[in-house]
C-alpha cells in the first residue's frame, strides 16, 4: 500500500477545533468570572478597558481567544446539524465556517479600531 506524502486537509479544521475547545474551556470562564464578579472595578470601566485593549499584544490575545472560540463553535454546530438529521454537510460546513471566518475578521476590525 502506497503512502501519500501529502497531509490531510482535515488537519487545519481539527487543529482549530481542538485549540478552540481548549481556549473555551480554560480561558473564557476565567475572563467571564473576572469581568462579572467586579474584580478590578476601575479596570472594567470603558476608559480602563479601552486603555488595556490599546496594547497590540492584548489585541492579539483577545483576537486569538475569540477566533478560536468561533471556529470551535462552528465545528460543534456542524456536528450538531448532522446529529439532527441535516445531511447537507457541504452546505452546513460552508455556512458555519464562513460565519466563523466572518466573525474572526469582524473581531479583528473591531480590535484594530480601538
């Protein structure tokens, strides 16, 4: 049996799914707890948050968190659609991954405007 030297095209979506799941499971809850429980009240003000988000490294980190979360959710929605009996996998994949791509670009534009 011959072995192809080309990699699978499935590696990229699976990487984004796994990385997004990890970020969603570990980082997002901490961010939500810190922002919603009132820790650092002066930092949670508009001025404090926009000042914090003005640093390029923070923008990059937030973009990574949002983008990976969106791609993870897109893949989950694709699998859920299949579980609910929607068998138009190519159409569903196109819709959910396009939404994740659009959301990623929108997040990048929003962060660049800060």
